[in-house]
C-alpha cells in the first residue's frame, strides 16, 4: 500500500456511489467497517450490512445524490489513511428512512470531507464531517440559526436558559440520581435453576411470589404450561448450561432474553418454542421427555434468540424500556456463548417500527446492528400474511415513517459470528 493506492481506492469508492453500484461500493469495504456520518440517526453504522442499509436509504431519498471530489486527495505515505474534500448536490424526493422524514423537493449543496482508514486494501473506517445545519436549512427552506437581536434569537436564548436552570435544579438532580441508580443496580445474568422464569413478562415483572399467580380472568392454560415449561427449562439448563439471560431489579425479574441451540429448535416437537402458546407455536407437552443432543454432538454451534423483553412492553408505563438493559442482556449472552464454545448467534428481527418494540418480544434490525450483528436473510413473515389488527397497526406505523408495507411484513435474520 502507498498513497497512490489509497487515493485510487477513495476515487473508486465515490465513483461506485455516484454510479449507484452498491455491490462495488460494499466490496471496497472491510467486513467490520465503521462509518460515522452526522446525518445518521444513531451513528456509527458498523459492518457492511449496516452501511449498505444506510446507503440504500440515502440514495432512495435523494435519487440524484452526487459527489464531486475537490482535488487533491491527501493520503498518508503508507496508504493507511486519506482525506477527500467533496461537494455534493442532492434533491430530497422520497421519505428518508429509518425516521421517515417527508420529502421536501428541495436541493441541497454542501461541502465536507471524508477521512478513510484503509487496511489490507479495504476501507475499514469512514469519518464524514460537514455542517448539518446549513444542509437542513436548504432542505427545509427556512433558517434554523437565529439572527442575533431578533425576537426569535431572544426566545431561543430564554428557552436555553430555562432548560439550563431546570437541569441544575436540586429536584431534577435528585430524580436523575434515583433514576440512574435504579438502572445501575439492575443485575444481568444467565438464568439458573435457583429461579426458573417459566412464563414471560407480558403482564409485568415477575418474582418468586408472583410467578405462580397468573391472571384469574386469563383463558390461557397456565397450569398446563407450568407443568410443560418447568422440566423443559431445567433440562435445557442442565444440558447446555443456560437457556436465558435475565435482568433483576431487586427480587423482581424485569428483563428476559431466551435462546436455544439451533439443533434443539430443529427437533420434532420443538415448534417455535414459545412458552405461552400451544404446539406448534410452542413446544409439545412431552418435548422435555425427548433426548437432547449434548454440546459435543452438535455440529452447528449456533444459538437462536427466541425473544427479548425488558419490563412489560404491553403496559402503558414501562420504566425499564430503552435504558440499555436489552443491550446488556445481549452482551451477557455473547460473553456466555464464547465461554461455552458456541460459534454463532442468530436473532429474528423486523424493520425499525415502534410497535415491534412495544408489543412483540423482538427488536428492529438496527438494535442488532449496533451490537455487531449483520443481516443474512429476509423474507415475508409466515404469520403476517392475513390481515389482523396487529398487521394493520404495523403497516400504518410503517407508512408514517416511509417504510413500504411489504418490507414491514418481512422477517429479518441477524447473525453474529463469534469466531
């Protein structure tokens, strides 16, 4: 590698973007590429799949997006880094996913710089820098920065001073300390036989005192599920070491991540292994009586994540959601899986639509991408073919954020390789 080679890679990268040749664009990136762009809703994008999704979203929203390189391209002598000054022009003609910003039909012309880190002939990191405010002003057709001395500037300053005062107030600091302490005190660990979470958290957090007190008005056969699930979960723990990660707030379980070996999922009688449904959505009543393969007999060392839940997504108030607890449970699983010889983890996900987080035991694909997972497959979800209240709500929310209905129905398979 030398400076000329690095400059050539940079030129090919932007040329592929301008040509809408995303296959060539992605081929120039390292598998573990990281791209930081201030226009991303939650930068950086990690991995080829996440970068491709971002590129597709931008090019769909701005079909005429074009880079113009402003020479020279500055590159290190050893070719490990180069900087490109560019000018772009782009017209906002379609919704910008994943947030769904509506098209304005306006054109923006901005200047910025990309700094590329290059490793083994591939781009390993992209740092994009430009002033987002004037770009937004051009696309919106209004000035966002207040002019000193104007009424708008005085209102902005007064608002900032009020927020600063509230941020310094003793009550706010006290509430903030209590909130942070609550989250920090939550314990995340693999589930053991000490306490078996044999049912899920749809009705709220569970403890030793409440897990066997199910709703009296529920039509679910709770006693039968308990007799089926308890021996099954104990057998899974004894055979593989764990089958769930739980999050505790004191003596209450407020988070769960259930996972099973792929080999078990494929066994007759497993069904979809949902603990609160009958077969085939749940396991057969006698599934625990079947001989399970021990780890040394399993060739495909893949764990499948069945569900991920923090608090009770179906409750109006859920103080545990979006506090990083789900990510902590996934990281705990990753550490446990590595220590116990597993090679891959897979999770089913969907597009990033609010109802997915609010009601189901799943997460959008962006959640998994932030944890290093990559998209390996997507296909129409078999249970989302017929119209239902859930599907109607799903499609309505998808429409509001610019996601086509057919994409909203897709199940997306995310995968993390541990070796």
